[in-house]
C-alpha cells in the first residue's frame, strides 16, 4: 500500500506545477532496487487523479539499473547477484544508484482547464 502515498505525492507535485492546466504525461524514474511497482502506482493514479487536471494523464516509467561503487578498486559497476565488485571481486561495495523514485518531467497543456 505504500504506492498510494507516493502516488498521492506525485499528484500533489504535478498539480502544483500544472497551476490549473491539463496534465498530459508524467515521466517517472524508478530505481531497480525500489520497492515501487509500476502497475500499483498506475492503479492508484487512475483512482486519485479523477476529477483533477491530471485525470487521464499518462504515466511513463523508466527503470534505472542499480550500480555498485567499489571501495577496493574505486570503480563503479552494475549490481551483481552476490553484491561484489565484478572488476576486482571486493565485497567492500556500496549502492550508488538504483533506489531512486522521482518525477523526471511533466507535460502540461498551455491553456488553463475550465471548471
């Protein structure tokens, strides 16, 4: 159910930026390690955006791969199953990306929606 809260937050941000104009598209970036499920976000979006200038706006999801930063060799590489550096084999790694969830862009019509 945490998708409901994040989807409400996306709607709030979107409506704030739309300033009464119709929203057509929203582009979201979701990290590979994020626990957010695209279908759940879409489900809640369809429900909570009804009656707003963002109703019927299309959500576009772009998944970002997870990257590890290695403290052993200083490199950066895609996440491995065993969380080790594929370059040097070190287990001294941290997650550099893959946990994000943010709005990349919002497409808004120029004219204000009549109420």
